C-alpha cells in the first residue's frame, strides 16, 4: 500500500452516506406487492457501491454486511426472492446498522463485529439458499469464477464511475431463472433494459464544491454589483457620445452581473426534500412504536432553499412531525369512534410564494386542547385568565417549558420543545404560526426567507446616515398627521385604525446627535417583530433594495443594535438594524394594551 | 522592561523591518509584517455606542473593517482629517483593522541589540504596548507592539468575554 488512501476516505464516507440515504428512501417507497424493478435496481446499486468502496479501503465490516445484503437484493430484483414487510424492515434496520458502522469507521471507534455477524445471520436467514449461491453470486470482482468474467468486468467500477446500464446488463447476463418465476421474470428485465437509454446520468451531473468556495464567490459577485453601481454613478458625469456608449456597456454589465448573482446564489440552494425525505422513516418507526396507522404526504419537495437553512430546519421539523404523530393523530380505535378514517394523515408541504418559502406541517388528528393549554399556562404562570382568542392560546405552546403531554414519552413531551423550535426558526429569520381545529387537526406554518445571504430591505436615513430595515418586518410606512400622535408621559404612541403603536425614534436608540424631528414631520415605519409591534421614527425613506448581508463580527464585534452591515451602491457601509433588539426597546415604551382611548 | 506577557516577535538577532508613522510630534514604528496596505482617510460609517476612538467601519473590498483613531485613544496630537491623513490597514489575528495616523514616513531596519527598553513613563502609549526605543538619524522612534495593542481589551475591537444576552427570543 504505497498510495495514501486516507485522502479518499472522506469522499467515500460522504458518498456512502448518500447511498444509504437513497437506499432508505427507496426501501420506504417500495411497493411490496409489485416492486418497481427500477427501485430494486437502485437499492441494489447503492449497496453495491458501498460494498465496492469499502472493499477498496479495507472497511471489512461494511463489505461483509453489504455483500450479504447485495445477494439478497440481487435475488429480489430477479424475482427469485419476494420482499415482504419483514424483509423490508430487516433491510431498513441493516441500513441503520451500516450507518452506524460507517460512523464508527469515520470516527475511528471500535467495530462491533458480533453485531455484524448477527446482522449477516439475520439477512442470510431471510434469504434462503444464500449459502449455496455459487453461480448466482456474481462475486463482484473479489471471488469471481472464471465464467463470469464478462459480467464482472462491467461491474468493476464499483459505482464510482458506473454508467447506469451496467447494473442492468449485469442483471440480464447473470440471472439464473428461478423455477417458479419463469413467466414473470423476463418481463421486468426487458423493461429495465429498455429504460436504460433515456435515463439521465444523475451522478455525472453534480460536483462537490466546498461551501466556503461558493460563499467566496457570493462575496465577489457582491463586489461586482457594487463596482457596477459606482460605474453608473460616475457615468452620470460623462457627456455626449461617450456617455451613451458607456451607458450601454454599463447596462450590459448590469444584466450580466445580475445573471451571475442569480446563478451563484442558486448554487447555495438545495431542494427541501433533503429534509423531507427523512420523515417517511421517522413516521414509519414512530407509528409502529405507538401502534398508530399514519400516511405521510409530501408536496413541493423540490422547493429550493438556502443550504444553511436546510441544516437548521432538520431539528425543528422533526420535532413538529413527532408532535403530530404523538399528540395529533389519535389511535385507530379513537379515530373510528370519531368517525374518521382509520389511517391518520400527515402532510408536509413546501411552496415558494412572493420571496418566501412556506412549509406546512398538517395533520388530521384531534387538534389542540384549548382547555388543557390554558390550565397548563395558568399553572405555569404564563397567563392569568382564559380570556384569550384561540390563535393566542395556540401561541402559548411556544413559551419556554411548556408541554401538555400527559406522560413523558421518548417520542415527545420532555417540556423542552416548541420554544426551542420557535427559536431555531427565528435563528434563520423565519416565523412560525399554528392553527388548530378541535377534532380536525392542526396546521403549523413556517415562513422562511429564500436565502440568508441577501435581504430584501428598505433603506431609511437619519441625518446623513443610511440604515437598512428588513422588508420582512415592515408592515407599512407612513407620514402621520398630528392628531394621530398621542402622548403618555414621555412616551408617544401612534394611533392608527384603532391600534396603538409605541413610537421608537432611531435617533436616540443609536445615540445619534441629530435633532429628533416631530413625528408629523418625519416618517414612521411600522414594524412587526416576533415579540411586538412598534413604529420606528426616521428622517426619510431612501428606497427599497436588495442588500448583501455582511458580518460585522468578522473583523470587529457584534453590535447590539445591528444585525449586520451591507455595502451600498456608492461603496459606503450601511448598518442593518436588528429589529428584535429595537423591539425590546419598544417594550420599555408603555404597553399599548393598557391604554384607554 | 517589556512585559513578558505580551507576544514579542523580536527575540533574535535578526534584522527587523518596521514601518514608521507620525502621530502629533512623535515618531512610532510597527512591525511591517502586520501591514496590509496604506490608504488615505475616507469617511467611515459610524457605529452606535462605540467609544469615540473607534471612528466607525469602512468597506475594504467587501470586508467591513473597523477604523481606530489612535490619536484619540492616546490623546496625542490633533484628531484632524484632511487629505494627508493616513489609515494603515493591519492584518492581525486573522482580522483587518485600520488605524488613523497623521503621516507614514519610512521603512526602517532595526537590529535587536539596538533596541532600548521603553521608558516607564513619558510616552502616551502604555508600556505594555511597546517593544522599546531605537534611535534613527538622531531621532527617537518608539517601537509599538501593535499586536498586543490591537488585541487588548482597552481597544474593545474584539468581542469581550462577558456574554451579552442579545440573541434571546
């Protein structure tokens, strides 16, 4: 071994994890009565690739287990073995086992060989005749008998560079026609072979790139946009024919820059199915454990969101889905008594609408129990009486330490829950909302921005400085008339359409020296944060624009009032206001509920 | 004596290069390896609730970089800003920081043995932030331990240890 193989390990680990994920989702989607040969082939290929790779790197534990698995799958795709729920369960648990082994190799911890023997034993038991395979074990380059060299040649690439046909060809060349399957086997084989050509070469069309490189590119494109706006500003001073030529060139540049920006940003985007695809398994396992019958419906899995958000969505979504399974969907008996279909339904849905991504988690269970939530909230000292509208009651479950589960189970109900979910969602600049109808189910809606790198914003000015407010938080902007301004002590409130909004002036919040204008001579930006609503007083509006968010911490430090900074068209720096911090400031202004008109 | 707790890159007989700059009437010098670039003073964007010597932040080719006016911090010279005012961009501890000075003059080569210990008093800079003194052409040059200065708590350029409960929801 003169070649250092370890440099390829991380690639192998990553690819194998992907294969395991594919395998799992294919297994879950498998129609047991009439398995799609393409699906079986897919599962087989995944197992085969892991086996090949692990063989090369000497991860014998993986090779051993995948080998047996592969034999079984090979028989299944040739219809020599019929997969039923038990075998699919077994295969699923084997993928779990493989994930564990993979992690063990990755972290360098010890391999539990006993468990592997056990796993192999179980698989062999489910695959009668596995010991006597001989001819129909193709050997895959390791133990091949001479006759199958042809097939093995095609299989040698171990999935790393494997053209899609190979697996199918191998199938057709090496399958021993099982006696009982004579009239059924040729059909799917022919189908599979016919399908080979039009299949898109999925593996070749992607490339792995370090996210840092993409982020670097995003930064550079941001620079390009700024340079282009500087050029445009400079061109305003040019005259005559030159000005026109420049103008055209700058327009062309602007168009190209925008295109580059769009495509660079799209590189950071991943389909949300990366998160959604784990839930068939979660629900399958949980419903078995809780003895409930639950169907899962997934819609809009190809909706794309920022990669950074994908990672942070996993926990909150898992929590919400678990909640639906545990607390939402009733037991089959209870459902029949309630005249509902025996099988519960959970729907996961993602859609992109007006610059936001919406994710809905919906169940047709029993809905939330208003009385229970209220009594619990009173006990926890969150509220004093039950004089609340439903939507406010549902919001209570997001309070820290709130859980209505009667018994603490390992599924959910540890009392650390929805508040963490809410915080996780807010961390990625999203909002969460919940609706519930007793007896009919609950629906949680998560709203997320499309990307974390770019912000739709309103620029406002105070004195000679420009500040940026996320458009997401802005309800409206207005110039109030004097009679809309009410005063209580030193605090001022804006009265609009029967509501009172505390007025926060940006001048004093940021310690600016400028004179604070009277509200009726200034602009009020009505802002809604996750905590409260307030009206921000500024001198003027400077227009709406998309800004690239830059970190202040990279070279300096966090500043309480600012969520970050951005670079404006003229190359100067403008601060992005942290709405949540300003909202806590607004809390010091007298609470609007206590005001009598 | 130099403080033993501060990092001191001058520890062998090698010839070291320093960039000299002027604040008020005094000539200072800093390790040239920390200098990223030198540029004129452009207006900066102020940051809220920052100490007066932090002038604000500016855009250095896409990076948001803080600018410190050492003249205000150490109360030396006049904090005026004209076309001769210089900002030295420093690359320290993986960060970029700009410092405002009156003038940048020269690059000097200094032997370790020619460095005299800094005085305990009489210099605006705390002796913790000094390497020592050298004489160049009969002029005294104060060697600043710029890394110790920039990373010091006094300048408040780095996040302090005490966590602030800003990110709760």
